[in-house]
C-alpha cells in the first residue's frame, strides 16, 4: 500500500457522507425502495436490502421511513419508479470517477452530472471508460491496533475473500458484494466491530493528490454527491491534504 493513511482518508470520507445523509434520508429511501422492488421486502432473503437498511440505521433514519420505503418497493404503497444509471468520467489529473444514480428522469440526471463535471474541472466519459479500474466488493475497515491474526482467522471462517494490511496499521476485509452483511455480522459476533463498511467500487490502484489538486477534486466529488439523483460517488483518488 502507499504511504498515505488509508484510515484517515476513509474516516474523512465517511464523515462527509454522514453529514449529508443525516440531513436528508431521501437517497437512502430510494435505495431501500429499489432494493425491495428488485429482491423483495424481506431483508433476510435480500442482501442488497439488508445493506440499505444497515446504512439507514447508521444515520438514524426513523423506522417508519424505512418501512414505508420498503412498502413502496413491494407495491404496498404508491411510489416513484426509479431507474439505476451509472456514469463514468474523469476528475482532476485524470482521476477515475464513477457516479451511481437512481432517477425518474434520465435527461435531468445526465445534464446535472455533466454540469458538475464541467464546472469543477472534470469531464463526463463514456460507458466503461474507468469501471475496469475498480472492483465491486464489500469493504470493512478496522482500526489500527486490531489483532490482525485473529481478525484474519475470523474473516476466513466467515467467508471473506481477502484481508489486507495497510501501512497505517488499519486492516481491510474484502468480501463478495452479496456476502458483505453475512461477513459483517459474523465478525461482529466474534468481537470485531468495523469502523467503516460498505458495498463499494474499490479502486484497484490509487491516484494520490495533494494541495490545490486535492482541494479541487474534493469540490468535484462534493458537487456530484450533492445532486439529488446521485447515490454514490466512487473515485481512485486518495487526498492527503484535506
């Protein structure tokens, strides 16, 4: 791994996401609705829904809002029909960016995403232009000082794909997307509470930015993440000076 602090970078990213999501539950509600529509309303048999509910609980989303979002997905309540769209593009210094959206108006969404890229120094690319640089997986990050050997044993037993050691002492457990919640539950039962976890697009190789470039890149990410139709923004950038 590079010499930067993976721990500090992910904690910073999580903090910024939590600030936005705790102020508005609409994005998570969309994800819950779409997950329930695609895989049914029973989280025990719908891994994607379990992940969405876990995310909702992480920002203290009220139970009635979670339940209503599920009912909209299963058709018990009237709701909007959302479509999943992924956009790919480039940020500062050619950084790879993936933008996952849920929308009821593709024309509006692509215009908003393109505007954000153009305004903040990036550009919208074509389908597949950067996705090959990422791996779709579950990612669980454990704090520096975690007993790596014990965590590795527990992770292997739980069915994780890999355990990675970072230079800053933090440890990552990587899972298949559909196994994320099962592995997370098993590790928590074994006494290991992750500090950050998500089903994500993990960059295979990281692009380190500092100073002005890092600040400009953060503005682009924030602009994209603030759009109502944008669910997630993934990038291969690591920013040391934030």
